[in-house]
C-alpha cells in the first residue's frame, strides 16, 4: 500500500538531511520515485478525498525533499538565529559551542539529537518558518495574543466553531443531491449561479478544512513551547485582499506549496533560461512554472482517486492565462484614462470577477470528489450533530 512508504520516506530523509550524505541523498531520491510509482500503481484504500489529500502530501514531500537536496543551497538549511548562551538554543540549530566539539559523549549525543531534530523539522516544515530560506511575504495575523494561553485558546476556539459549522453544513448537504447520494449530480449539473454559489461554498470548505488541523497544532505547539505565537502565522489571509486573480493566489489563498513550486521554477528561469529580471519571460515564466508544479502535485493526488489529472492541468494552467489577461486589461484601462485601477469601483468589480471565476474553477475542480461522496464522511471522522441526534432518539425511544 502507498501509505506504508510515507514513514519510510520521512525516516530516511531525516537521516540523510542530518548527515548531509550524498549517497543517502541518492537513496532518498530512489525511494521518492519508488513511492510515487508504487502509489500510482497500487492506489490508496479509503475515501476519494483522503486519497486525494494523501497523494498531494506524498508528491509534495518528494518534491520538497528534492529541493532540499539539490536546489536549495546547503548553507540555507540552517535556522535564522542561534542563541549563544543557552545550550538548548544551540541544540536547536544543530550546533554546539566550540567547547562541545571535544570528545565528550554527552556533547556528541546532544549534537546528534539536535541535528536529527532539525532535519525532522525541515521535513515537516511547509513554509520554512525560522529557517534561512523562510518564504517571504507570509501572512501575518492582525492581532496576536501576547500570552501562550491566550493564543492557544483563540486557535482552539476558532477550530471548534469552524468544525461545528462544517458539521451542520454537511448534515444539510446530506439531504440534497449534492452529497453524492445521486451518482449523476455534482456542482456542474446545476444552473450557472448555483454553480457559483456552490463553488464559493467549496472554496470556504477547503479553506476551513485546511485550517482546522493547523489551528489545533498551533495551539498545542505554543502551549508546549514548540515555537512562539508569531512563528505560527495563519495559513490563509482575508478574502478582502482578493480583488484580482493574482492577488487571490498571492495575498489570500494558502502559501503551503511555495516551498515545492518556487525552487524548481527559479532554477529553470534564472539558471537554465537565464531570463532577465523584470522581463516578460521572467515574470510570466515564473507564474507558469509555479502553477505547473502545483498541477503536478495536485494531479498526482487525482491519480490516486482513480480520476484524470487532466482536470488539474486545466485548472492550474488556466490561472496564468487569466492573470496575463487580467494584467493586459488593467493596463489597457489605465492607459485609456477611463477609470483608475485604484478607484473603488474597479476594486469592487475585481471582487465580483474573482468571486465568479474562482468559484466556477472550484466547482469544476471539486465536482468529481463531490460525486464520489465527499460529504458522506464526517469532518475528520467526527460529528457532533449525529451524536446529538442519536442521544435525542434514545431519550424519546
């Protein structure tokens, strides 16, 4: 089964990154290729949505490891700061004081432990927070509680009420054809404006589905001292930042795949094609490259569901075309002098444009998963509504 390869790949990559061994890099490279091929041939046992998520996680992990081993400079695979007074701070960057380089078994044990821990954090990191290669322009919360307990409570409460809303919405959808109870109906089978509404709902659903585990992890992490609140920035930003397609992806939607998509694209555009910074090839080549890498990762997840990656190719490669068209239209309007692109009317027109386009895109993208019963399974296998219903039934039985 494909699932069995994930812990093997994680464990081997942790050792390889800790030792920085080229031989082990080749071993991890082979394991990554084998894991992907094995997953595509053997498949995934479970609901289609779980297969899709697992496939994206596996493909994303393999690409990220390849970036670490071959594209990101080794000196950047280090933490941004290191304390020089506290031993635990030194351990966190995989280094000890010069005095610790003496043949001391305790010092050596600490060095090995800290290096392995650093490597493990590299493997599970999605945005490189706290490392020298940390992604630029990460979203920041407007008001972060100063106390650990306050931050943890805010994150836990946010996860809880989102879960309750999703649970109620799922129960409501289970009473409609949208729940996949009718095998022929999905979001694309409804009238145009219903498609838009369902697509908008699915956008919010995916957003919250990704936020839930992250909020729980951030609350627990800060409570146990695994990073400060500022080191757990939000995954998504406000919808108010998305008045263009470009801004939808760069200022509102999640940034969790940038570590996978940016290094190969930068290598291709800067090192292979030698594109001049600011040129059309550099600007739009990066956009195309990033969305193509996103297609590869999502497309592999689609393969594990038994679906066609052609859906994901159309979705993601459509985005550069939309962004280019949008930029050209904005430039034409700006040159004409009819209305400023900074005017409030242009901003609200942009909101409507993004809402309609990306909602339709999401409806098309998620249609297959909805048909396969995406809403039949409780959110993360948990449900409060069904529990309360069963309690009420027992009370009046």
